């Protein structure tokens, strides 16, 4: 199973910048649909995304791919 670590990245960025970050802000800055972000954050929903979206999230958060997604054996 692939797990998206968006919540963790948001929490870390909010802590570093000492401010609240909304999904809409991330969607606008990264060019990723807000609904897609919500689906990625829902652990019970298996969401398929593009490498472009993952690349955009890496650029927004200033991180590597394995900071955004991870593989968990079922």
C-alpha cells in the first residue's frame, strides 16, 4: 500500500513558519487540485496520482519523493 505523508509535511511546514497552512494554499502554490490533496490525506482511500503532482509537492515542501510517499506492506 502507498501512503501519502501530506499531513506530516503540512505540520512540519506550519511549525517552521509558525503559521497555519491551508490545503487551498498548497493547491494554488503547487498546482495540485485541492480535492486531490484531500484524497491523498485520507488513509482509507487508495488514491492514484501523477508524477507531476508528486514533483510539484516536493518542490512546494522542499523535500524528496520519499518524504511525500512511502510503501507499507500489507
